[in-house]
C-alpha cells in the first residue's frame, strides 16, 4: 500500500506545470507558491493576523 496517494488539485496543478515544460523542481516551486498564497488568503480572511510573540530557549521575547 502506498504511503501517499497522488490525488487532489495539488497534483493536478503540478502535472499541468510539467506539461507546460517546467522542470520537476520548477513545478514544485510553483506548487509551493500556490499553497503559500492559499494559506495567506485564509489567514487574512479569518482575521487571525495578530502577531505571535515567541520565546527563545533563553526566555527572551522574539518578534
């Protein structure tokens, strides 16, 4: 049984880029860009754009 199945719009987009003549690496880069855009739109649409304050191991705040 395969670990992951190539289903969904992501693999369709990837295959379309390959068909357009992009290399495997270029197609992956395009797909990553599209995923990032979707995440960005979702975050901003939800209104969850408040900055997150993190602490590093030393206990200092990181912005």
